[in-house]
C-alpha cells in the first residue's frame, strides 16, 4: 500500500473516531434523532455523570478546625475551602483563579492566619454558641459542588454551581438555643 493512501485511510479513520466521540459526549435527550427507517438513534456512550463522579464524594465526621484541611467547594475558577474555625464559627476562604496572594506567585501563604493562601477574602458565620464538635458531619458532593455541614444544632449548605461566579451559603437552625449572630465578610 502506498504511503499517501495509508495517510488518507488513517485520516478517514481518525475523523470517524472524532465524530463518534462528539456524538458520545451528548446526552440521550440532546442527541435523540431518528434514522431513515424511523427508529430512534442513541449515543454509543452515555454515562450517568452524577453516579460516575458521585463515587468520589467525601464524608467526614468531626470538626475541621484548619483552613488547610477544609473541604474545597469550587467550580474550577471560583470557590475555596470551608472549615469550622471555632466551635461556633464556620469560615470560607473565597478564591478566584485570576487573584493571587503574592503578586503572581501561587505558593502557600506565609500568613498562618490566612490558612494557606488567599485571594478575594473570607466569609465568617458566627452562630453565637457552640455548634461544631466531634459529631459534626461534613459531606462534599463533587458532582454538585456542594458541601453539607450538619450538627444536632445547625445544618449548613455551601454551594458553588458550575458555570456561575456565585456562592450560596444557606443554613437552618435546628435548635432554638442557637441563633446566627453575624456574617462577617473580610477582604
């Protein structure tokens, strides 16, 4: 077989593989088409991404008292670690990929109070009483970009949706002995 003919066949084969990969990247609902015979065409590869990524979710029982060990709630460009800095305060460091702590260096911060670097700032939620301890349940959903922090006193959800530059911090007080005293952003 001549060299030019081999290149032509290889190029056609690679083109077919690329078309199949593109077709496989669409979900069944967005790629539902009908063939000439009227039957439905489904993609070759249609994974359940929530189930596939969900196998790597992280669950931890106990208080996370250090920002370096905090669970990162982010979407790839925006977000940051969340931890319980005291038994009454939930802290989140907010970062963005275009913001650096030391000019353009991305090394770990020498500032121990900042717990591992910085960026935009931090959010502190003080619940006004002891709510975090050894029974604190931390659950990080990697597919949803969501952290649930649950104790007998409070339930907190931190959400950083994909394709947005927003953070949602919502909480429910489960016992009336605790009230959210203040939310303090620091920049």
